[in-house]
């Protein structure tokens, strides 16, 4: 069993349990353990665009009885639209009284930023982002966009931009992430991006129409 140090002996102060609905019991076990050690705890229920609502609600009701601090609406496949983010944030708030709600969005359809703002509008107080949107495949909401949107004088955009120009741009030459059509296609089809990630490693990586037809065939 993995052992964790108490929070006062650790360089970190938060643990996140990322789980699927079917593994919510194991996530709750981890949340309870980390809470007892003094950590702030959050939970990301992944792939909710594939879940039926009663199963999701049951998981939320279980989390409501735990000490978890924050529960995130997670758009794992970048398939959700703003009205769905609004609905889900409100659903989470209804079933998680006293808990904070967060949003974690992926950028398959270039909606990570818009969906994050939608979450903020509906009182999601925790939002995730990454520098230059870096992340597996299509990436995440851009941290620099969020800093600009929030317009908080505590946030200085200059050092963020410096890291992007000095570190992220060279990295982008070696690692591919961000909006690319195969990732977009997995988003609109509500599929995991693993197939697009694999396709981007082949000699046919830019044959978008062929990839789309392959994806459609797997859904039939």
C-alpha cells in the first residue's frame, strides 16, 4: 500500500483522486486517507460524457458524505458544450452541498477556455489550466487565457509569457499538443483521444478524412 507523509512533512498540500464512476469507492478510500493526513482533497470523475445520469448522481451522493473539499466537472473527451457545462455544474452543486465545484476542460473542439468561463459564470470556484495549453493530445485550457480573463491584480501575466516564449515554444517543436483535426474528430464523436494520438504517430497522420471514416466505422 502506498504510504503518504502527513501534510506538515510534505512539499504538497493537495491530493486529487481521479476516478471513473465505477471506481468511486476506491477514490473515496483515498480521499478519506489523505484528508486524515491533513491534505486538501479533490475528486475528478472522468468520462462523465459517457455516463448515464443516475449513475453519476449516485457517485455524487456518495462523495457528498465524504470530507472531499472540491469535486470537478471533467470534460475528459473534449466533447461537452457550454450548455452541458452549465447543467453539470448546477447538478454537482445540487448533489454536493457545502462542497466547492471545479471545472477541468480539454481542448479537442477549442472549447476548453469557453467551457471554463461557463463554469466560472455558474459559480465553479476551482478551474484548471496549463501553460500554453500543454497536455496530452489536444491539451487543456490555457493558463495565460485564464489569467487574462480573471483580471486580478495579483496575477502578473509577464512571467507567464516569458516561460512560454523561453520554454514552451522550444518544447512545442519536439512535442505535439493542442488543436489538431484528429483530436477534434474524437471530441465531436465523444471518444477517448487515444486513437487520434496513435494515428498521429503514423505516416498517414494528416489524412483526416480517412481517420474520420475509420472512427465512424468503429461507432457503427
